[in-house]
C-alpha cells in the first residue's frame, strides 16, 4: 500500500507540509518495502486548481492514503471519488521521518 | 458619457457617491441617466431607492465544456491546454471531468480535442435585473451566483444592458484594483475615484491611481468623509497633480440617514451643493471630448 505525506522538502528530514494542493513535495511511502520516494509538486504555484491537480497526481501514483494538514473541497471530492483516505495532522513542527515511523510502527 | 465610480479601498463611499450623482443628475439636471451596479458580488445600489423591478430577470451564462467519455481517448491534451486546471483526466481510471467552478470558458479545450469529445453548454453565473428607482432614471444590477468565479464576465454582460437613449451611464465599481475593476472602467470615458482621508484610503488610492495611469484613463478624486483622518491625502493629490473634484464632509447626521436608507430623501444643502460642483466638473470633461 502506498501513502503520500506532504513535505516541505525533498527528503525525510524535511518538515511536514500542512498544505495539500500547494505542498512543495510529495513523499510516497511504500508501506511494504518501507521505501520512500519524493516528487516535486509541479502545481504548487498554480493560480488555481492546485488541489484538484494534486488529487489527480495521487490517483496517478496509485496511493490509497494521503497525510496532510487539510484538504480543500474540490480536492476532497476527487479523492473521495477514488477512495483515497485522507488523514489530517495539524502540526508543522514534525518531520516527514516522524510521520513515516508512526505509520510503519503501527503496522 | 460613461462615468465609472471606483475606489481601491472598500467602504470609502463609492456607492454613496454613485447613487447621489445618479439621483441628482436625474432629478435636478433632468438628464437621462442609467446607474449600472457592477459590484456583482454584493450589489446594493437598489437599497437606496424604493425601487420596483421592471421587465424580466435575465440569467447570464457562461459556456462550460463537458467531455463525452465514449469519444474521449484520455490523451490529456485538453487538460494540458487548460490554463486554469479545470480539467482532470486520469487515463488508467478512464476518468475525464471538467470542474465548472474553475472553468473560465476560454474554449481552449475545444480546440485541443482532436476526437470531438468536448461540447459546450450554457451554465448560469448570475442574474441581471432592471429597476425603476422612481427618479426617471434606470437602475441595473447583476448578482453573481454564489461560488462562481466569473465576476468579470458578469460585469461585461451587465454593461451590455446600457440603454441607447441614456445621456449618462454611471458604473458603480467593485472595490480593489483587480480584474473586475479593470473590466468596469475599461470603456468608461472618465473615472471618479472616491477615497477617504485616512492612511488606509491613501494606501489603496495610490494603487488605483497607478492602475488608471497604466491603462490611460482620465480620472479625478472625490474625498468622502472629509474632516476625518489627516492631511496626507491632500499632499499626495497636489504632488501628483491629481484633480480634486470635491469633498463630502463627514457628518454624523448624514451617516445616520444613510444607515436608515434615507440618504436620498434628505440630502443636506451643503452636500447637494458639493455634488452639483462635482457634476459640473465631470460633465465638462464629457463635452470637451
């Protein structure tokens, strides 16, 4: 199963990004292999529709769960349509690595 | 003559000035005037009149594309061409959809599609109404549908309601300096900027002056609520050689009439006189053209 964690930077030491559509990076964690890959969010600076495009990206990446600070209504609609679970954490002082370890430990 | 009343800062008195000019031009100067409320997100000019709606209500529409899944090959070309991220195409899921709230009806996706899978259909963005305000003038307003982002298109459509027999058309602009304001002033012969003599009023007036200078519109300034704040506004106007058309003094009694919706029923003499001066100055700009 793949999970995306929104990230402010391109590695696991980066802080968690509270924004979904305008997150700087997406960290894709493969929960089986525990490998994580970082993708730059090309739409972070879009004038509009960033959330929809981010949701589209999630479907393309084949993820089943997204961890972010919040989700806008248009992104939410699309994620729901594709049965992608949304997990909200509202703490931007934690790193992506800490979220990864929470996910992998709970297994 | 087309006159736009704009401000930059909200709450300076654009509608107050627009409504007074409209009323005084109609009643005292016997001009055939139409006031078009271009503040489509919150049209409120009609509140100052005991106005009756005349004629039918029109629905303004925009063309929204829809994608036929039987013809779509999920090539993503339309989504790539869309400047507004309004199209979502997910090829493996055979998913292609247009998000109407992001669509600006530019038509690019129709040009992009090589398979004839995209067609357009009209969708409402707001309503347009005409009122009889009881002063021989005509009042027209547009009201944007909640959630629609098409203010600019709706402003374009409400301005098409301008009547040929009118000598003066007044546009009451929305606040700010963005696209809706540019659209409102685009075909105006003259712009009246309403401001207040406060640091906030001055800050936003500077932005609006820069905008009007860039698009080359003639304009002058009306200071509303004169007597409040400080003198920096006056210094800015004289340093930049901007014409001060008039000053409406701040009067608590006038503000309370406004709050009761009775502003036009009891216009104090000194204020009516000031509007008379503004009207003479502005109308002279029109005849000099």
